[in-house]
């Protein structure tokens, strides 16, 4: 009897968590709604996938085939040697290295400063921390165009020091050191860390910085990985600030190179450059898709 009741309870829970239950699917109206939802999702998948597939297919076409009307879906010509040629002529490895330097600095500043801010709001909670946390949350609602001129002016004449730090990677790293979204993610996860662990470390004489680096960060590997993935994807696609800050071509990342090379290469070779620039973020997503999809809710569910 108990097993039967347990099975019925599990079945009821299973049905309640679905958008359309098994009983609803017996009615023609719900079948139609279900079909429309599936068709809509398939359409959204096609909208997001087709542009990337088109780039990969066009990279192997010559200029004549690329401009042909009607366009060919599967390339008739296959020139893999063109990829090696474009790689060498464009010096893609240099721009790839610059993007790697920017990403490495962004990761360090993001985890260190945003993580420490989340730790302060979660565990230390000094006077006025709730008010400051609300102000940080409000900054997420402001348009990014509002802070462009003040930020750029600060980089041209850095406060206190009075030096110009444009033309270096430092401004890009500094901007990564403050992210309201990442601070909220860190705080949400740190709230789930037992306070007794922090108190025990304080009794042992550890400083707050030591607690953060030696205890909190090792216990927070899931959220650190999620924030790192978000940072890598954002830094790879960041165009505006590298374009404004880095004037030397030898320091520019892949995103700026794509803009500069648009008028210097033929259409088919430009497609090769676009394909090469798509591969790294696509690889990151395929390897860490589970962490990316679950990153927003990580730490927000109380057990």
C-alpha cells in the first residue's frame, strides 16, 4: 500500500513539473500547442545554427562560387590550403596571442576582485554593505553608454597618478575587475558556504584575505569555473574597448582584427578569417555547455 502511494506521489510530481501533462496531450488543442512549441524551438535553433554553418561552408568556396546566384549550400570547390595561407598572411597567431593575454588578465581581475567583493557582501557584511550592494545592483539597469566617456577620460588621465594608460591591456583588465553580475554570482554562491568554516579559520588566526584565498576559493571551484567561462566568452567577443584603447596593430585582439581586415581581404579569405575566429569560442561552449547553461542558477538554490 505504501509503495503504491509512493508511486502515485512520484507520478503526480512528475506531471506537475511538465508544461503539458500526459492527460492534456490527449486533447487536440494541447497537441496543437505542443506542435507549435516544437516548431518554434526548431526555428530558433535554425536561426542560431545556420549562420555559423554558412561561415564554415563559405570558407572553402572561391570568390566566384561565393558570389554565385543562387548560392550553393555545399561548396563545389574545396581548398583547405587556403586556410593555411590566410593563417600565415594575416598573422592570425599574433592576434590570437593578444586575445589570450587579454583573457588571462580578465580572468585574474574577475576572480580576484569580483570574488573578494562577493566575499565581503556575503561573509564580512560591514556597515552599509546592504546599501552598497543595492547600488551595485542598480548599475546593471543603467545603459553602458553612460559610463563610456567618464571611463575613457579616466584612462587618458588616470586618477591620482595622472598618467595615460591607454595603449596597454591594463584598462581592459581594470574594467573586468568590476562586474555587478559576477559579484552577484559570487555572493549567491558564498552564501551557501557554512559560516562555521570561516569562523574556525578566524579562530586559527587566519586573515580575511587568507580565508578567501585558501578556504573560500578552493570550496568555490564550480562558481569560479562558471564565471571564468563567462569571462572568456565576453573577452573574446569584446570589440569596442579594445578598438578604443589599443591603437597599435601589434596589440590588437582577434575581434579588432576582424574589423580591420574586412576591407583588406577578398570575400572568400575573409570568411576563412571569420571561421578561424569562431572556432575558439565554439570549442569553449561545446566543452563547457553544461556549466554555461547551469551557471546562472548555481548557488541560488537552497538545499
